[in-house]
């Protein structure tokens, strides 16, 4: 039975993808070392989180029925330490948190939450919305998020997973503060592996022995690339099914083609929003410092850097840069179409070859005789018994060979 459980509850865009990649890809080795990450498929914890919170998710939630109870059962049965990780768990209500913690039995539960400064999280969240088919303009998104009433679903979701003091209050109020671990995301100029070292410290594993899969990292888009994808969403929203959108727009174009293009201006906050986010961050730092949580890193990491010298507006981008990004996107789509056509041609040739082989086999006299005998054996008990003996004999001789 598990004696300790770590529940990593977010936040999105704070290294969660690579942590889950490490745990999933190395789960057999980690199990030998006393750490269980119960997952037969990479999205197992995502489905469990959907089930726990009863969240609709484009129909995927139908696969999630009962997933949390199954995951909790595996956690309870695991020896030593078990880890549960998914960033949407940050959105859980107090009632859902209580159910989650109770489902782990008598194990000592530790909650882990990774946080990045608000000035970097706001643009990242808008980009994630753009990569998930939304068409909301950047300025409109920022207005909705800053509305104190938070009536819009975009604002409700953002603060549900990103408001650090609130998330930790919901997940940590019934736990001793030393069992609530806040990992701060280092500043951009920090060593590349520092965040992973902080995660590994909390998980109790060797950061050098288990390295994250770089393909699981959510790369960010530049300003013209973000503008391009948002405009594309407007054009294809009602014409492309979500499954095809994920394959061709989010994965092929956004992640594999447009993300991280050299020379594109990075997305930042307008000066007035930057000042507001800085004030919110300072209030958070003061509140978190008074709670006594285990801070892995430095609360100063949550203090935003000074604003950029120039703000590039994705709602009014440099059209030449957008055109350049569009050319790269078109080239990627043409290459993918050519690859799929070649794959289709190869498959068609293979089917044609198999059909030819079947036709040749049918033309052989022995084949026609066997087929006639099989048909007769279905209505003649004597022939049926004889055919059964023949099949068993052939099977035996094949195995002996």
C-alpha cells in the first residue's frame, strides 16, 4: 500500500508536459526505485482529472468515466511513493479536492504546484487558446481576464488554474504547510535545466539520470505566427473537424512549423497590463510568503521582469512578417500533402499486389478443389469430420516444421 502520494496539480505552461513525459517514459525504471507513476497510456492522468472534475472536453470526457477511481485504486496499491500529475487539476473545487485526497486512503499526501510569473503566463494562456481553435483577439482576452467580476469562461478558467494563492488554498488548506510544495519557474536567463532540477528534488529522483523528452515541451509562438493561427481559426472553424484541426493546425503548423521561428518578435504585455500584472504579483508574493509553504526556488521568481522596450500587438501585426509565416505554413502543408499522397499510393499498390496474389491462388486447380470440398464438408458430417482431421494434421506438421 502506498505510504506517500505526490499530487502535481499544475499550473499549465510551467513545465508540466516534460515532467509527465519523464514519469511516463521512465515509469518501469522508476517503479524499481520505489516511485510509481500509474499510467498505461500517456493521457491516463488527464482522463482521471476530467472524471474527477466532470469536465466536458470535446467528447473526450466520455472515455474518462470511472478513470479517477481506477487511478486512485492503483495509487493505493502502489508500494512506497506514488505520483499523480496533471495541470488541469489546479481547477478542482474544494469538494473535488476533498474527494481526491480521501481516495488515497491513509497515505501521506503532498501537493505540488509549479508557478511562473504572471507577465509570462498571460500571453502564454492566450496562445494556448489560439492553438485550441479560439478566435478571441489579444486585447479582448486581456480585458476579459482583468474584469474583477470574471464572468467570461476565459477569465474563469485562467484564474482557476493560474491564481497561485487560490489554487494552493483549495489544495492545501487541510494539509500541513510543509506538505505543500511551490516550485517557482526560473527567469528566462537561468540555466536551462534548473526547473527540472527543482522538480526532481521534490520527486526525489536523480535529475541527471532521467531527462525530459523535448518533444513534449509546449513551444511558444511569435507575434506574427500567433496572428496567423488566429486568423486561420476564423477561416476554418466551421469547416474543419476538431480531430483534423489538432493534426494539421495545432501539431503540424503551430508546434512543428511556426513555434520558435527565429527573428519573430515575442509576445509580451501592453505597458498598462504589465503594470497591473506586476501589482497582482507583488500581492501574491507577500501572501505566499506568510503561509509557510515549502518554496522550491525563490518567490522572487514570481516578480515580473521590467516591460519590453517595444510592445508588438498581435491584433495589428507587421503584415510582411505574417506573410512570411504564412509561406512557411503553406510549405509545410504542401510537404505533408505530398507525404500523405505517397503513403496512400504505396498502400494502394500493396492492396493491388495482394489482390493479384489472391486471384492467382484462386486460379490454381488445387485451390478450386479445396474450396469445393470445404463447401461439401459443411453439409456432409462424414466429409466434415475428415476435413477436421486433415486441418489438425496440417497444423501439427506446420508446427513440427
